[in-house]
C-alpha cells in the first residue's frame, strides 16, 4: 500500500518543479537531499512544515549568531524599515563602521558589500591594483566564495592530495571560464610555510596577494600551526604581497576581533560577512589598511554594488556588534560556554557508543570529525572521514539537531541550558545510528 505523503513531501514536489533540486544553492547539506522547509523559529529552535522541532546549530552557514526572534535585533530592523528603508547613505553608517574598526585590528577603513563572494573579489582587485602584480596564492581546503577564479583546481604540486572527490564537494564546478584558475592563482598546501616561501622565491614578482582563512573552517576547522600566520605575514612583507585574511566565518565568531585578534597577526586586508550582520540580512565588508583602501578614495579601483550600505544591513551590523561587545563580550563568553558543554556531551556520548569522534577548532565555529585524531591540515580531511561525517550530519538532522555543511557546529548567543539538555537527549541516537555503519 502506498504511504501518504507528508505535508512537506508534497510541498517539496511542488517547489522542485521550479527550484532546481528544491534548494537555493548547491552546498549539498546532507539533510537537504529531501529539503526541509521551515515555518517557525525561536531562539535556537526551528520547526519544519511537518511540525518537527530541531536545535539549530546550522545557523545559516554560520551567519545567524543572534538567535531567532532576538528582540533587540528585530527592533532595530523594524525601526529602520519604518524610518528609512532605501537610501544609499544612512545615519547609522558611522556607528556601524566605528564598531568594526574598534574590534577588527586591520580595519583602518571599511567598505560594505552584500556577499562574501563579491567582497573577496574586491579584495583581490585592490591587491592587484596596489601591487601592480596579477596572481594570488590560495590554499587547499579553503573556501572563498562562488566565483570562477577561486573554487577547486589543481595544486601547484600535483602530488599533494586534494579531497575533491567526495560527495559534498562544493569547491569544483563545471562551466567556468577556461584556464581561469591556472592563469590567476597558485593553489598550495596550507600550514606549511616552506611551500609558500619556495613559491614566493620563484614567483614573488607575479604574486599580488596571499588569501587564506586564518582558521581553515571550510577544510574541517583546522587551526593554524604555531607561528604559521606570523611566518606568512613576514613572507608577505618580504615579497611585497598583500596578505588577505578571509574572516567571513571567523570574524565575530572566533571572538569579537576575529582570528587576527586571537593570533596577534594583522593582515593588510580582511574580508568579513555572515555574522557581521547577525545573520538575518546579508552584509559583507572589506576592511583594510588606509594606504590600500586609498585606491577606493582616489577612484583608481572600482567597488560597485546597488545595495552596498543599505540601511537594514547597516542597522543589523550596528545592533549585532553592540550586542556581541556589551559587558566585555559577555554574550560570546556565554555562547562559548554552552557550545563547550555541547561538544563535551557529544564527545562523551560518542565514546560511550564507540564511535571515533574529534571536535576541533574555535568554539564559535568548530567541526566534529569521525576520527580519533585531530586534523592538522585540510589535506588530511580524507574521503573516508568526510563520508562518515556526512552520515552523522544526516543522522543528527533525523534526530532533531541541524548542523552546517558536512560537520560544522555553529552556536548562537541565545543558546541556553534547555538547548544543552535537548542536545544531550537527542545526540545519542544519531551517534548510535552512525556507529552501526562504521
Ligand atoms: N569566504 C568564506 C570563508 C566562506 O565561508 C564563504 C561562504 O561560506 C564565503 C567566503 C562566501 O560568502 P558568501 O556565501 O556570502 O558569498
């Protein structure tokens, strides 16, 4: 006998007729094989069309740091809608920009954009204009947006293993302009300053920029090796290369000053996005040294965008950064405390069921991996580990816990003890189901 379709299954059939794959992106969140459509959200919980409740550690790919239904945040958006919805320059610009400059060490000047993808491209353009050189260096396992010149490709050293054949790979794509990767960038292993130095010795006069996630969250939330960032900083100085930290995830999640504050290494340019505006509306930002940003003042470099600096976005930045910074960053400290509880529970329960599990990376943007050994380099993120991580991700969703792409855990500032208890009572089943396949 045929089973009746649930409300959401019926909805999926309808939406898939027009929406490719039933989703708005190709990030292959495993629980979106059959997309979940949401109808309601409160604090850290979301409800789907069938009435099922989830703990939301997906947080819109890490953007949503303020928690659902955050009154202070929502009020600031409502006030802006009522007052001035659409102008190019707005009376909250100064406050929002001053907050960013106060917390992000490299932010001597700042421009707003909308997406991380576009702001990364603007950073590269500025670096090329500033140095008069053409190429940039990027690293295996790092992600910098949905643009032809920066996704996937072959490393300079072809022997280097690249985890590009797994199901969730979002870094390679067909249809890009021919030779664009080879002509624009060098792809090398991260966390190995010797490889970078060798490349700069050979090609330093062609290289305008080095771009990296200072913690490689997209490659499994891998921390930089001790002193690595400092070494890269000094190599960039030596070879007149612009150092770009892509802090679109780590900015405001790894503490309010991002990874650059934590590690005491100041890049020349920083790209910010996601949590900068709380996660309810899109804002990205390019922050950097005055001397480089001066090219925008002088109009030598174009930075364009119809909606750049739109009032709702600016109000959201101001509200988010005020909340995150209040009382010496109390909100982030509390968020990290709850997140730590959750990670400890996950590890302890995994041990009980005998599933190998490591949780690594900064509290605000950690990742779990189904292995006993912490990844020290994104290149170690093997197909086998990733496959299990994806299965666990799916099982977590089945059991009421949503996590982000592959294995990422994104807490928000509304997490409370009830959420920690919910996690404890729902995670075990997901771990057991994954262990059965191990
Ligand atoms: N840079 C990093 C480190 C990211 O994680 C992302 C998105 O996940 C981007 C850039 C691209 O940002 P967006 O998706 O807003 O274009």
